[in-house]
């Protein structure tokens, strides 16, 4: 067949086009008329697909701004791949589906070209015409306003349905364990000889001196450990004190984080138990804790602040004031968290442990701080535990005050010395356990909260209900629903 716009007599099947009314007349057999009618119907549907429409898409889980940025990048990429051609044009369709040039006969390629779009969820998505597409996010209502063709709206609807899904959250539990062992030994002897005009004594801080050097020493009663002395009327020959201190301290800090990997918000909580003080100076003194989450990670911290003095010289006197505050504590940060389809959790962790060393602090100055940092990127199966740290810090010191020569004599020299031995070993381990929470009804999160809420005496917002079995007799089962009968009452 062929097209004609003249009124001359034409034989055979042909089209006669009326450009004034935008219509045509086809002359042909009955079978050809059926084919042309089907073509007209499908071209009409295709024309409707090219109509630009404005639609809104309400989002349930994804953020409108993030999803709009992602969809905009998809549209831009489609323009780079397919040029400025619409997805329904032969050139774009040819590259997208791998077809050859569109033939002039009605065949399977034309059927594919005129298809109104993939209805199968597993079918590949068509490209989007970037010339007729605009995407506007509404952050307050969390929806997208998209202007595109009807065909492109089907593509956007499938993309949004796939992307606007609730992502499982990850419960990250970290147990920070610090074990410290102490083994200290103190030995001191004070001697005093008072024979006539001869006077000799040693002073290592055990006995309090009298008014005169020849007066008898005063033996204090509050010395720890074993204290022994010989007391005479005119002098105290010796005062002896010995003490060994052995300690074993185990401190556990267990912060917990709930992290949303898809850019949502999460929550965090922390708890800790210990036998003395707390990790990172969480013993006596002022302190505080803070938690924060956002993006695809979370952060929990417990910080102690310690004030220190500042001395300045005034016009007539020395002025002592607060010079500032020093901080030490525990900081745990989880970021860049992603979940794989196989149930693996990939995340970056940064851990900082710091504590004050008051033993080496200089008076009126900021206390020195011992700090340890750990950071790495790991991939862990859900529910598995990784061990971080293993830092072992050993302190071994010996301080001896003795008399020259006499204090160096083996065994006998112990009578002429003050000796203090200090030995401590601190080992720190961090155990991190990420667990994917993917129950659709958030039952797993309720179970996580039930234990701490019960321990703290907090009533949850849900009232527990127990199911009750109600038996029905056969007569009740056969009863029909009551009907309302008309009455004459006004």
C-alpha cells in the first residue's frame, strides 16, 4: 500500500490522507482493514504514552531528597547512553533492545516497538526521556513530584517501588573489657640510737619526731600493714612497717547502637559495670555521656571532665583560679555501614579509650592522659563477634630510699632503706557484635528493649495481652446475622 493526498482514481489498497481534518481513509480488503484498525488502536495508545503527566509519589521509607538525587542521576545517565531521543523512537529502542532498523512491514519488531511497556516485574526497565522529565522533592511531606510521559511514569513507579523499601537496621553491641592486676610491696624501717652524748637516727616517714632530735619518736597508729616498734623511755630503737597490696580489677562497658544503613536515623544506649571506677575515668568526679546517630552510622561516648587550677601573680597576692578542664573517656563510632544480600555487615569503626594518670600529675597542672585509638573497616556475618584491641600495658617500677653503703649490704641493708615496688598489668579487649534486625513487625527490636526496660523498671508503651480460647456451640455457629425489620414507628 501507499499514501496519497490527491483525489485522482487509484487502484489497489491505499491510504488517502486529509491533512485538513487530520484523518485518513484506507481502501483495502477486510483482512487489511483489521490490521489497519489494530495499528490505529496501538498508535493511539502509543500517543497516549507520550503525553506528559504530573504525578506525585508518596514515600514510606526513603527520603525524598536522597531519592530525587538518585533518580535524577539515572535520568542523566540515560541521556548520555541514548542521546536526546525519546525511548519510543526507533534509534533509542534499537540501542536499548538491540534491534535492527525498523522495517516497513508489520512484524515482531514492530509489535515490540508498539508494546505499551513491560508489565512483568522481571522485565528490563526502559530508558527515560530526560527532555520531558523533571523531578521535584517535597521534604516536608516526603513525596516526589515527577513530570514525565506516561510511559516514563511506569518506569519511575517500578524504580520507586524497588527503592522505597524499609531497610533492615543493625544492632551493634560493643563490650569494652579492661582487666587490671596490681602487685605492690612497701617496706620501711626507722632507726634511732640515743646513748649518752651519741645520737643517730634514720627518718623515712614512719615515726613523727619529737621537739628535740634526742626525744623519743612517736609511733603512729594508722599505718597500713604490719607495724612493729620497740619503745623505751628515752628513745625508740626501731619502727618497722611492711605492706603488700594485690588487686584484680575488671571493668566492663557495654554501649549499644541501633544503626540504619539507608540514611535513616537510629538510636543508641550505653551501660557499664565495674568493680572500681569506670573505663576512661568513669569513677569519681564529674562526667557525662552522650549518644548521637545520623546518616548511615552512630556514635556513643562517655566523657569525664576534670578541672585543673591556674595560678597567676596579682599585684600583691597570688591568685588561684580554674585554668580549664581536661577530658577523658570512651568514644565509639560506627559509620559507612552497609548490608549485603548474604547477611554480611560491612562498617567502619573508630574507638578511643582515654583515662587520667593522676599518679604522675604535677600539682595545679592538667592531669596527663593515657589514650588508645583503634579504627578499621571490617566485614562481619550477622550475629558474629569480632575481637579488637588486645592492648597490654605493663607498668613495673621500684623506688628505693637508702643509706649509702649500709643500704647496699645484702639482707642487712633492708634495715637502712625505704623500698616501694609497683607493678600493674592492664589488658583491654573490645568485642563488637553486629546483628541485623529485619523483622517486619519490629518484634526483634521490642525484645532488645524488653530486658533493659525490665531491669530499669520502665513500663513499655505496649500492654501485654494473653490470648483466650472461646468455645462456640453448634447452635451459635448456625445463627444468621440479625436483620433490621421495618417498623411503623416514626
